[in-house]
C-alpha cells in the first residue's frame, strides 16, 4: 500500500514538474514570485511544484486587426480608418512583467496612434501618401512597445471609409479634372494644326506651282466621290490679280 501511494505521489509530482514547450514557445518562470533571469525552453522544462510558476509566451508573428476608428482629418473631414499590424515578442520576460496583457495593450496603443496620426494630416495626404503614414505609425508603435519587449515590424492602413457626400464631391472633382485635361489636349491639337497650316501656307506662297497642283488634287478627290457633282475647273491664274491686290492693300 505504501509503495502504491509513493508511486502515485511521484506521478503527480512529475506531472506538475515537467513542462514541454514547443519550438515557438518560451516559459517565464517565477520562483517564489521572482522571475528568473532567462526564460526557459524550448523542449523539456522541469520546475519545482508550488514554488515555481511557469507562464508560456509565444514568439510567433502576431497579426492584429485594428478596428475602424473615427478620425477627423486636419481639414475637418470625418472618415473611418482601419489598419493591420504585425508584431512579435522579442523579450518574453518584459512581455509578462512590464505589461499585464501585451496583446490588449498593443491593440489599444495601435487604435490611439492610428487616430492621432491620421488626424494630423489632410484627406488628400491620407489618400495619396499612405506609405509614409504606414511608416510613421510603425515607428511610433515600435517606440512605445519596445519597453514591453515587443517589436512592431509592419503597420498597414487597410481601408479608408469616406462619407457619401465626400465621395460624390471627389467624383465631381475627378470628372472636372478629366474634362479640363480633354480641353487642354484639344486646344493643344488645334494649336499644332494651325501651326502646320501656317507653315504649309508659307510653303505654298513660296512655290505657286505647288498651289496649282494642290488645287488639281482637290478637284480629283471631289470627282472620285460617289455623289453626282458637276465640276467647272477654273484656272487659278484668274485669281492672281485679286490676290496681288489684297497683298498690296
């Protein structure tokens, strides 16, 4: 009977003393309330029951979604912005000792930082310079979470939800911009065409026979059309006195 009791006590002792930590886990051991200098693991870890307490900490990369935040930009536009952050625990001891719940604390810090940074820029900057805003968010979060033993590697703004009236205003602005570009391109084309015509007129003035050839070519093109027309070719020389008179005037 004594041996059976001893075996049972031994099994209970070993089950309480032996811990197996996975490759991505570390164990912070508190001995009589004081944390040991170095975390344990991975692999087989033996602790002293009742005296030691082991807290498991995962070292894997954590992907945390930041819920949509109501933000008022610097130009007084109300938007909703959400983001995603990627971080991992680098110092298990600090992650357990320095903060009560590092996941909750990091989430709250990300929300407040997102509202603060987005509220300091204008809407156009928020939409166009998202990469710079991501870098700024990452730097601020990494600086605040470093005492907790956490490294923030990436912050990405996922979605910016604009009010309906702002979306309509931006659509009108984009339409007006496209119309402006169309008019500029059309005016530029007309200017280039007028320039080419002026050059062609100068060439024809220098070579009168070229004008006669152009006149004959035009008659040929008109005659080649399917519609019935009656053409009366008039020598262009008949117009020369009128052209010279206009030049003298």
